């Protein structure tokens, strides 16, 4: 998310009116060595394998908050617990912080609409996969061409040379 704003900064084009609002922020100020970076919020989303509902994250200062509609909230103090071993979301002393972060999640994301978009996209992919599997199957993944004639020693290496090179001392 920060790549495009950073590249625009490097090219001296950041002040121009963007076509669309950029979601990220330039990290170029972090590279000048002028002191510690300004506090900033980092957000993240995970909608991939193993997630039965959208998972979102807000990292601000020492706090990392993870929310999913189907799982308990998670709150970590990254300064005191960088390995995320102690979930503090249920700590009564931090209830106001958790409520504030939940409210921010609600402002930033429409998780139900996001979930529905993921399901529609999965249906499209299933349709495409079904179509690709009729006739000659074409994989989604790029597979580099292989030349089997050069992959096995019997095709281009002399057996005596291979054995001689495998012995020690030569």
C-alpha cells in the first residue's frame, strides 16, 4: 500500500493531484535518518486460506488489535509482548481501548459486504476452473518449460566423468 506513494515521492510527483485517493503513505520520510519515525497506524486484512470470515488488524503505537466476526478479538502490547503470547482483549483495564478499536474497525470496514464480495469472487473462480477443466486443462500457475534431455546424466554427461568428480580426493 505504501509502495506507490513512496515511488511518487521519489519521483517528485507526490504533490500532483492523484487520479484516485491513495490508501498508503510514503515511507520516504523514514529513510532520511532525521530521527525516529512519526507514529502511524498500520492496517491489514486477511481473506485467504483458512479464514472463514474477513480478518482485519490495526497496529498503532504498541497496540496490535485483530478482529474477525467469527473469532474472539485479540489485543497485544507489542512493546511488552512482541511474540503475541498474552491476549489482552478481555482485560477490564483495556475495555475502553478495545471498544475504540472495534469502533474504528466498524468505520473502516463493512465486514459483511467484504465477506459477500469474497464469496462472489470464489464462485467466479470455481466457474472459471470448471471451464478450464473441460477439454485440455490449463493450470492457473505458470510452469516454466523443461528440457528433459539436459536434466539427466545419461543424456549429456559421461558416466566416467561423473564418477571421477564424485570421488575425493580427485
